[in-house]
C-alpha cells in the first residue's frame, strides 16, 4: 500500500514524463476439484482484482516501471481456503545500443520521455495482454459524402486566365480537404489507444502535405517543374487517405476533393520554366509514435515527407521472433506466450537494440479466514494456512537481436520464498537461463531453452522413526533420526517451434525436460510420522499436501501443442494441450534407508486449456477513465494418473473474468 501511495504521488508530480495505466476486474470460477487431489471438492470462487502500473522515463534510453496489484480469492464452499494476494515491484529498462536513435524516438513521443520495450516483454512472464489486439476489420467508418464540384459555368477567352482559375479551384479543394482533416476525429472502435495516436499522426501529416502543396501553388504559380512534382506527390497520398478514412468518426472530410484537385491540375496548362526553382521541403516527416504493447496499423506505409520526389518512408514490421515470449520457461509455455502476426509491433530503433532489464518484486499470499477446524483441508494440524507465503525476487536479463532472424536472452534470477506455517518448503533459488529465438523461415521460428537452477531449503525436515521390538520378553525401543537434504540442483532444457499461418493464426509444439541429479523427497505423505523442523522443534506437524508442484521433487518430460488464433469478430481463441511424465525419486538416508514418506512414484498428467477472449475498446472513455473492456472465458481440465493411487485425480475449472482497463 505504501508503494501504491508513492506511485500516486509520483503521478501528480511527474505526470508530463510518465504514464499511468492499470485495470480493475472481477472473476468467477467454478470447479469440481478445487484441491487438485484424489477427492471431490467442488467450490465456487469470487476473484476481484486491481492493478496499477506507472512508467517513469528517466531518460531517452531508460525508464522505471512500477507496478502494484491486489487479488483476493473468496471460496464459497471451503472458506478456509480463501486468501489475499498482493504484489508490488519495479523494473528498470535500459537500452545499451542504438541509444541516439532511441533517444530521438523518445523525444518524438506525445508523452515526453516515454520509451517502449519490445512486444516480447522482459517485464512479465507470458500472460494475456489486453493491448495485443488488432483493429476490428469488420467496422468501416462512413464519412458524410460531400462532393467538391468546380464551377463549370465559369468561362473566359484568356487561356492563361482560364488555367489560373482551374488552378485556383484545385488550391481551394486542397485547402478545404486540409481543413476538414484538421477537424476530423479518429474513432477508437476496434483499435487501441496507440493506434488512435498513429492514425492521428497520419491524418495530421496528410493535412500538412495538402496545405503545403496548396501554399506553393498559391504563391509560386503553376509551372512545368511544379507540375512534374505536385501531381505525382498528390497521387501518392491516395493510399494513405484510403487507410485513414475508414478509421474516422462521422465527419465532413471528403476524399473526393483530392481526386478533384488532381483532375483539375491535369487540365490546367502550366507556365514555361525559364529557371528551375530550388527544392523546398514542405511537409513534416511522418514518424508514427510506436508502442510495443500495441499492434501496428495494417500494412502501414508512411505518408510522403515532402513533394520533391523523396521516396516515401516505409514503416517496417518487427521481426517474427518478437511474437514469441522470451521470458517464459518451456515447462510453463502455452498459448498466452505467442501472438499472431497482426500483433507485430512497428519496427523502431528499440527493436534491434540490446536491452538490460532489472526486475525487483515482493508478493504475499495470506489466508483470510483460517480457523482450527480448517486443518482438515490441509491434511494436518497447523497454526495457520500452510499456503501462506512471502516471495521476494530480483534479477537481471540482457537481450539482443543481432538480426531480424535471431535473438538471444540471458538472465539471472534470485528468489526467496518463506512459508510461515509450513517451513519445510522455505527456500532460496538461483537460476541462470539462456533462451534464443531463431527464424528458420519467414513463417517458422524455433525457440530452444537451457537453464540451471540451485535451490536451498533453509529449514530441512527431520524425521524421527521409532521401532519397538520384543527381545527376550522385554521391549526394546530403537529411535532413528533422518535429516532430509537441503541443497538441490536442476538442469532444464528443451526445444519449441511455432508456425505463423497467415496473419491471424499461430500453431506450435514443444518438448521440455527437467533433470534433477539429486531429487528432493516428496514427503507430504509422511503420515503417522513425527516430522519436526528447526524452527518448530516441539510440535509434530506434517508438510501440506497443497504445496504439490515442487519441481525439485521430480524429473519431468513435457510434450505440448499450442495454438493462438484471431477468429471471427476479432475474438481470440487460445488452446494448449500438454502431456507430462513425472518421475519422483526416493529419498535415501545416510545409511541407505529410504526415508519414511519419501518413496518414489510416477505420474502421467494431461492438461488442457481453452480460452476465448474479446477486447471492446471505447470510443469515449467510460466514466472518463476506462478505455476498454476485456472479457475472457477459460476452461482448464487436468487428469493425473499416479502409481500411488493417493495422488491420482482429475478436475475441471471454468473461469469467467471481466477487466476494465485504463
């Protein structure tokens, strides 16, 4: 909360050099197995969520991004599972190359000091980004049809005077259309705020070129040299005008005025040139503000920058490799980590720049209404919710794109996780990761991964095993003590591929492996054993069965298919299916014994996710604040078959969410 107040104060004092955004939302989940165990535990969850982001441009090549989020989850049937989740953090972004060009781009932004990261963001793990939406191709703006008609009644016997009158009509048409464009608003229907800004730049640039051409014709006359330049340049405005008009609100802008002006100038007789006039640039250069969190215009082409045969500047689309997340490990990679071609960013100075990111975050998971009667939900006696945790993390990542066909990202991450009521899982982890992206063809990308992790469990479990035997009519009790290992290592590696089919569909597959040379015992079934920890040596407890996905307790082989498609009405359909084979190892004590509760097992897991989502932009901000509404429906199915039937389960979750973005 303190950080959120700090962010708010920064907004007030630095509003000209920063950007504030966020969302508020509500979600509801219905599940037939909320615990993901071999039991039927249906529940209904209510999940409100609040998020606030603040971008502070430190310079033209660096910025800080502050973020804060609050997301409670309320369980209706099992209220003891309800919890609050809070996260605060900041990420520094520093560009290490192309600094002069990037600084120039930043100076051109509407919001001073704003710089943009690439589409494949370093800031977040893969997830649904509401700004990764394309304009709605089914909506077509219809400006009011107001024609410009020259006065055909005007007649004169003087050819020069008649030609001048025709040129005057053309000049009038150009000035009229320029003025109409200046008063024309861009509709935000089906497009993002960044695209609205791009279309506004396009509109203003066309208007400037039109008025500049009219100024030259009005001041210097219509000579042969001007004829050779003006008409071709006006013709080149047809394509930008055709792209612009469907995105305008109802207005009196009439693109037929451009055709009328071209036709009139072709009819007029130019004056002979005795001295060639010196070139004079008349129009501003079109450099549309780009936003890596927003998609570009369809097939963008820059407007002519001047009327003296300078080749039009083409806006290039960012390489295909930027459409695949560069920060999500393959053991978690899914449909939300790939984007369709229509989401490709405009390629700017930042696209091929080497960047350094330094994220720092702190999150908490706190039970809301834990009572002693809720201990049955967690399989043991505890002083509180064993899922309660505090996680602190920081790291650094360097990514570069030496070419449009290759990128590579190296990162280091440190995480410290503390479980207040289940300290056996308290740990620190250090991980080094290397993730390249390789464009084999224009439509197919490979993305291998290699990483190495070390996890240290700070409060290892001590198991007391008591054996009573009768010897010569007397009881003989033997007590054996075991201490679980504390330091474990892991090698992760794999390979994925994604094919881009047209502009609205991407499909792919991947294979990933985790190999742990020294597997940690999965001891949550240490039933009837006395388990003690250093932090709580006097109380007999059991590790919680809820903490079930400790990746250092099993070797993993994951095989996955994924797809992301933009279907009719610009609805996004995301799907992924994964098969996982998990091999849990046995924990061996100092003398070769298998530790009680540490017996190995195998699991065959099948996971299916299907998501439908749709972004509804608002023409005018709702309540003066919100610019769009994002709706999503997610169905998640899991089926786990284990060699130990205790661990077999299946479950289906249906989640509906709605988020208002600002």
